[in-house]
């Protein structure tokens, strides 16, 4: 067998190293299977009629592919007493995640910029305290946050949840942007100051256009965190204002009589798709952004 | 156009005082170079003039105006930064015109200024490119263009050439000097490169540890350094400094002894009066490498003195050859004509032009001044 040339990798050619490589690939293949298994089971089950699930095995491929359970999960499955599927809750989540991601990313960018480029007395202490915020467990803030939301009249609403996620996310977004801006030359900001631009002028016209790598990283992180959050969702919303993660739990819990695994699986896939989409689309820019940041200046 | 005056300027960062009371008068149209080793406070001093740092105490005047509390954008200055500090996401054109846009200069005036500057700097063909697509020299030109369109009273340069390769640095140095001759604006220029300082400045301020050691024209800095610091900092290779003892042996002599024997340099006539006060004490004798040559090569009419030493190292530089020898435990350098070189480890007959010699007090470091007193 002719060895295919791989550029830039020099390796000895003998039986021992070939055997080692075979073992390596076998182990890696096992890992791949292990990680893909839950997804396979979900997709396969979601596309099977209930009859087939009962008679077949967990891994057997569907004989008649059906989208009926998926449609049911989307718009007619019962979540508690409300039988409109996950659709209204997906909209709740979108209405929560978009403003929360935009707000926390913007505020994080301004924080990071102020902390690195307009160093003021106590900046290091303030950054330290914000960093501390990244280590506070969710559970700790539940009660004080509930009191705050109540006092603000936002208890049990989507805007209330937006506020919670924005505040909780600030520690992370500030950290990301601060670490990015620390590598941006101070000279650029000084040049802009001499050129006559002010705090926000420099931010919007000079610094922010340089930040796509940091923005992409932050948006992916925040979107995934907020979309997948369950604890804040169940603690701070009620019934109709639940995000999709909470609704999914309720949907799975509220099936009566026969357990409709295909509907449950479909609902789980629906709840997971947006984060997948963000990775597929933004992930490309994520990589590109990282390398662009690495070679710049 | 404006002169610049600094009065008792001090700058502290926390407990650390980096500018320790500087007074400086820069005349209109002057090209002043701040030079000194890293950490001497020269960039900080420039940032105080630009307004990018705030004063701790003291006053700064640009023209008639006290600018202590004037923002950088209102000081009528333009600055060129060491790292160029171009806006990476903007085209060359937008980089140059950004300042005018923030100042709401009308479009026609902007385009006129851009056209003039880009022609002056030969960057017309680069206007649509991003800084990342430019070479180091081109970036440097764009950074200069950004300062020039401002048409300010004062130009501030912060080590603008230190990121360029040697050849380009010499070219840009000449170009900056030409620009200054043409525009006649006041310039403050920071560098750690003493050759850059010598070749550009109308006056050089040699800084050390937050103070100005000497502020004088380049020739004076080179020929009449006030102290050991200035003498050893300016000049490359730097001045040879020998510790000598003043003795009376058929006239005043400067004696230095090592394992190869004792050498007694004569005291330069003009310095004899000052040196007599140091009889039987020590002094530093400063000899620039170019004042030491092969025997018989000094210009006629100079007070010369010959001595012999072994050659340790030979370093050809092209126009000159450097001969390294040891005298009084000090590695000394002589700059000779390439034809006068000799192989390593041979004895060599050196000749010094004693008219160029300097003497320094070992305690204060101050240079001894010539007196008209005759012996």
C-alpha cells in the first residue's frame, strides 16, 4: 500500500508506529461513538411511530419515517394544561435570549474598554470584584434576585428574566472583552484622543470595529448559557412566560397515559436546535476571528 | 507657530516620581530631541506635553497658553507614535482624515488636505489599503500623514523610527529632517538612539532618571558634555573613560598603571588650571575613539601623545576599523583608518589627540572646564 504524503508531518515508518496509530484511531473512534450515541437515539426515536418504538430496539433505524411527532411537539403537545406544543415557549426563549445577549455583550464590551483603555483609580479592584461574579453559583443569587425582581415589578415576566441573565452574564462578558482589549495597543486609543475623539467616539468608531473576535466568542458563550438555562427560568417565570427549557421539562412530565417517547425526543431536539445553529454559523467566524486576532499587529 | 515652555514639571505614578522637576524652553520652530536610556522619563515628558498624561505639579505653556488642563485634542498638537498606532479597521484614507472628521472639517477641505499630504509623502497609491497590507515604512508614512494633515503648531514624535529596519530608518530620518526644514514647525522628538538625536536635533535634551542632564546643540553635547553620564551616553562607540591619577612629573601628568606598565598622559594645556586642584588625586580621563589613532596620523598642530598597547580585538565597520585594547583595566576602543589596522595580539603604537581629551571629577561626575590660566 502506498503511503499517502501528509504535508509537514515527519514520522518514522515501521510496524510499531503503524500499530500505535491504529490503536490511536480505534480509541478515537470509540470516543466519537460514545459522544454521538445520545444524539443518534434522539433523532432515531423522534422519527419513529410509537408502535415501532414499542416493538423495536433503542438503536434500530425507523422503517416508516414520520414527522407527525415533531409537529405535535411543536404545536399541539400539552405542556401542563396548555396544549399548544413548544411553539409559544420557543418564542419566549427567543424574546429572552436576544435582548439578554445583546445587552450583556454591549455592556461587557464597554466595561472591558473602560477597564483597559481609560484606567481609573480602583480599576483593578473593580475588575477583581467583577471577576469574582463569574464564580458565584446560580443558587446563591436566587433569593436576592427574586426580591429585587419583585420590588421592580418584574417578577414572573420575560423582561425580568432578561434582566437576570444580563446582570449574571456581565462578569463573563466583561472578562472576555477585558482580556481582548488588553492586547489592543494603547497607542491606538491615544492617537484617537489626539485626533479629537471622545470616550464613546473611540469605542464605537475605533475599538468596536476591531472586536469581532471577542464579540463572536462572547455571543456564542452567552447565547448557549442563556438559552440552555433552566434554573433561572423555572425560578423567575410562571406558566406562560416559561422559557423552552422549562416547558420541555413540563411537556415530558405532563404526558398522561402512554408515554410518547417520539414527541418527547422531538421536543428535546427542538429545544436544542438554536444553540446548534449558533455553533454552525458563528463557529466559522469564531475560528476566523481567533486567527485574525492572532496575526494582527 | 508656538514655543513651548515647561516650568518645574513633575510627574508621579503613585509613590514613584518619574519626572523630577524639569524646566525647559523650546523656541518656535526648533527641533528638540529628548534622548536618554529606557526608563529615563522621556516618553512620559512627551505625553505630558501632548496631554495624554496629567501633570502632578508644574506648568506647561504652548505659545501664550497654559495648557495644564487642556485636553490633547485642543492643544493644537499632532503626534506620531512608536507602534504607528494606525486604526487597523480603517483604510489609509480614513486613518489620515479621521481627526478632521471628528472635528467636522468640511468634505472639500478634507480632500484637499488629504491630496496635499499624500503627495508630499508619496502614498497616493495606498489610500484604499488597510494598515495590515502595508510595509513598515509605508505605515510610518501614513502615521506621519495623519499628523501632517492636522497642520498643528507642534509635532510630537515618540520613537517613530525604532520599529524600522536600519536602512529605512536612515531614509526616514532624512525625510523627517527635510519635512522640518520645509514646514518650520516646532518639533519634540523622543528617541533612545543617540545617532538619531545627533543628526536631527537643533538642540538635544539628554535625560536621565527624570531630570535633564544637558540641553544644548548636538555639537556642544558631543564636544562639551557636562558630565560623565552625557559623555558616555552620546557617541558610538562611547567615550573611553580611564581612571587616572594627577601627578607632578616635569609638568602635570595623568598617570595610569596596569600590568603592561605605566602611562603618563600630558594634561591638555587648557585644562591644566582646573586639573592642578586634583594633584595626587584621581580624575576620569575621557578620550573619544576617534581621538586615538595610529602613530603619525593625527592632524598636524595638535598636542599629541603616543603609547603602546596590545590589540585584543579588531572590528572592521567599513569606513573605519575599531581596535580594542586594554588600558588601566578598561576595555578601550580606538577608531583608525582601515589601512592602519594590525593583527590581534600585536603591539600597536597609538597616538592620542590630547586637545580632544576631557577630564571629569570622579565624585560629582562633572566635566572640568578649561581655564585661560597658563602654567
